[in-house]
C-alpha cells in the first residue's frame, strides 16, 4: 500500500488543515459569526438571516459539526446550534501557536 499525501505530514498539520478546510467558505464564516453573536440559534433562523437556501445551510452546518466546531440539540422539530467551546478554544490555540511561531527576523530577503 502506497503512502498517501496526508502521511507526509504530522497529525497536527493534517488536523489544522482539516479545520482550515472547513472554515474556508464564506457561508461557514457567516454562520459562525451569527452563532457567536447570538450564542445559539435555530436552523430556520439562519435561512432568513443569511439569505441562503435551507439545503445549503444544512450542508454547511453538517461540515461545521463534522469537525466539532458547532454542536446541536434537537428541540421538537427544530435544531438549535451553538459553538462548541472546547473545540473553539482548541482550534484557537492551534492557530495562535502557528501564528506565534513567526519570527520576522528569519526572512533574509527583507
């Protein structure tokens, strides 16, 4: 069995890339911003507030939920979503670590 491209990178690199992939859509960023503002929401609220179709919203919510950025609870016929605080802080720390590792004096071209 051959080596896959993900085998060339560390677990952390693959994990951060997966989070970045999920975050790399403006609709998902808008959903996250909405959840951060409201602290919770019903799926149907997103349709009206973001102006996207229900199916589109559902697909983006599925992607965000698949990596644990959001969590949802079923209440009757509606699903309420919110930011998963543990995962949110974990991703934040991973990004901080990446950005904090930059040292501008390392660039010999400048």
